[in-house]
C-alpha cells in the first residue's frame, strides 16, 4: 500500500501533463481528452479509498527517496496518512471526478487547459491532505491556489471572472504569506519543518511569544482558505464568476481543506506545547459562531444562486470550525461527518444550478421564478439536496450536527445546538425557497435589490449548444452525489470508525512516535465512548425539526406578500441589503483591511492569555 501514497499526487500531475501533450495530436477529438481526465481522477479516487481502508489499524508514513529520520531528526519529506486525511483526499478526488463527468457536454468549447488545471488542482488538494511537512503544506497550498485562481478566471474575455480571480488571488496570497511567515518563525525556533519534530520540540518548552505569533500567523492563512469571517471575502466573489464545475470544488472540499489544516497544525505541532485549551476553544468557537451567523443571514438575503450557495458554505464552515474548536474526539468526529455530507450535497446543488444555467441561461432567483418547471428531475435532485443541507435524516449532515452538539454539551456549551439549528434553518430555508420558486413556481417572485440583479445578469451561459435537453452526463453526477449523502448517513458503525480516526489525529505523542521512530501505535476501539457516536432519537428529532423549520420559513418567504399582517410592504431580509453591500464591497483593499483587523484581534486575544 505504501507505493500508492506518492502515486496519489504523481498520477494527476502526469495526467495533467499528458492531457496537455496530447492536445496538439487529439485537439479535435475532445471526448478522448475528457475520458483521459475523468479516468485519471477516478483512478486517484480509487487509490485513496484503498489507502483509507489500509489505515484502519494505524497511521502510515511514507518517506520520499527513503530519507527516514535518524535519532529523532527528520531531514526528508513524508506523507503521514490516517483515516481522516485520506478520507478527505478521497472526497476531493470524487468531487473532481463528478465535476469532470458533468463537464463532458457542459463546456462545448473548452481548451485542454481546463482538464490540466483540474488535475493539478486535484494533486494540490491531495498533497495538502497527506503531507507531514509544514513547508510542503504551504507548497501544496500554493499549487492548489494557483490552479484555483486560473480556473476562476477561465472565461478570461469577461470582466467579472478577472475581477473575481484577482480578489481571490490577492486575499489568499496574503493569507499564504502570513502562513509562510509563521513557518519561518517556527523553523527559526526549532530548526525543523517536519510537523512531528516541531511538535516534539515545542512540547519540551514553555510557550512564549514567538511560538504564539507563529501559531496565529499559520492559523490565519488556513482560516483564509477556509473562508472564516473576517477572512472569507474571496469565496462569494469567486463563486459568482467561476465555472460551475469549479464551484463544486471550492465549496465541496477546498474550504474544508483549510479547516483540516487548522486541525492538523494544532494537533501535530502546537497542541501539547501551547496548552490553554479553554482559551483556544473560546477563540475558535467565537470565530465559528460569527462565521455561521454571517453566512446564514447573507445566504437568506441573496438572489444570485451561486452567491447564495457560497454564503451557505461560509455558514457551514463556521459550524465545522466549532466542532474542531471543541478539541474533543467527538467534536472532530461530528465535524468530519458533517464535512463529508456537506461536500456531497453542496456539490449536487451547484451541479443542479449548472443545469439551470445551461438550459435557461440565468442564475437570478427572481427572474427564474417558475422557469425551471420543465426540469423535473433536476428539481427533485435539487430539492432532496436542499433538504439534506437542512439536516434532514437520513442525510449524513444531521449526524455530524448532532455529534458536534453532544460534544458541546459535554464541554458545558449547550448553546452550540441552538446555533446549529438556527443558522441551518436560515440556510435550509434559503435553498428550499429557491427549489420552490424556481422548480415548482410556488408563491411570488421575491423582491430584488437592483445591484443584486445586475450581478446576477452578468453571469453568462457556459454552454453554446444542446440547450434543449439535459444530457445524462450532467444529471447523473448530482443524483449520485445525493444518493451517496443518504448512504453515508445509513452506514452502520460510522461514528466509531470516524472517531477512531479522530482519536489518532489528536494523539500527538503517538503521531510523533509513528513519524520519527517508525512505531506502530494501535488505538483500541474500547477506549472510545462508542455510545456517544450512536444514532439517538434526539439526533433524529433535532434534524427533522431543523428541516421542518427550514421548510416553514421557505414557504413563509415565498408567500410573504400574501400575508395580511404585511400590508406595509416589509419583506424579511430587506435590512441586510445595506450591510451586505458595505461588507462584501468587492474592493480588495477593504478585504485586506478586514484580514488585518481579524489577525490583530485573534493574535491579541491569544497573546494576552498564552504567556
């Protein structure tokens, strides 16, 4: 199995090079190049699933060129693989495969640059997940970013994609440089870049200001990639202009990779040395609550379908961060399952929006009202995915939300369940409102701010031909992803299996021993509270109530003008137009200013306590 680890990044890179090299020979036979790209992504997904299954009895470490550590000093570069990071990498490969299949007939005139960039993007995501070297984490971060910037600006002849890509590139580059500065500081202190060696060096001394500053700088770069408020601004702008299959990767897995980076850096490098767990929990939880609230409110008011789904991703990123911030195996288990379910249903939602754009040529909710009634299968898939996003059992999201809530209860934070339910109702209502209005013609068209309408009208169709039908290659991927989201929620013993990976990720001593000495550490499943990760009636009822609340709120927003008590002309969310316009201004200078403010607040809060 160890030989598969380097191949998971080598194969997509070779595939990207091969597709580019074959273009002069087979440029007129685009379907052949499509098939090569899809086969490459599917092969990587299969390899990663095999790797994930092979880590069930413990972590695996692969040292490139055989440069293994000597006397606890690591000079080589390693892949340190466990169930969680291999599973996240497999999700990335699966979504790339789905996006490439969807693109089979979606882009009628597409250059092979698209295929090559998607495969490079995949390689960057996989390398980011598996690496055990913090500098390589930055390298894969940048490779992933460069491909993402180019894909965002793929329609280079239009103004919107260029502006969105620039905002994306500048904000994420600022975050990357902050992370690189933190890496340089920690390298100067420890003389190491291997995460396990850094963690062992930091744990042996009392934390000081330099370690805290390095931690905060690295953290802010990862929080930027994860779209945590106030580092989130790039996400909505990039989603609004990027090709729909690319949005699948941005929302379905790239944001989640930033949060995985937060968990990996904390538990592998800083967890044992920093201490002050309550302070770190409070700081990250505050950011999570802020992010979840901002994302939910802005999502509910949006009429641009891609931006609406982007803000729902911001909301869920906040909820995932709360699960990670609890610093418990159960909280991390809930976050991991939540991420998996969200990635599947959010990818399906974006692909359905891509079908709407293909057939009708618009992403404006107001003008689309009732226009999607002929898209019956797409409407059913979109509605099911929307219900899944609202935590309806048996979609996997309700399990993740329930386990995060249970972990919050054990940490004396019962309000976490209320935050999850409230924000999920708002997000679920927004997406179900779209389903009811666009695909079923229910209620009245929502009112729209002129600027939002202008933004939505700038979105142009991404297809040129065959608009009279929906090819199977476009409808099958979202349908399969929705089915997978249900299947994951029905997997027996899912909780204990994922919690085993969470326990391994959080055991810094075992990680150090595995990487630096080659020890094989077995975590008996008996040490885990298996009952905590079982499916309870409370979880089912909470998920059902959240979905029901979303449905009721969606119906109220669709029929709001017909309710007699609203004759004054008030409509929910109207007061959010001004704050959205000021906060999400589209001016990159504003975005960088907010990032600096967020860095100062987070760093100041931690520096005051961790001494």
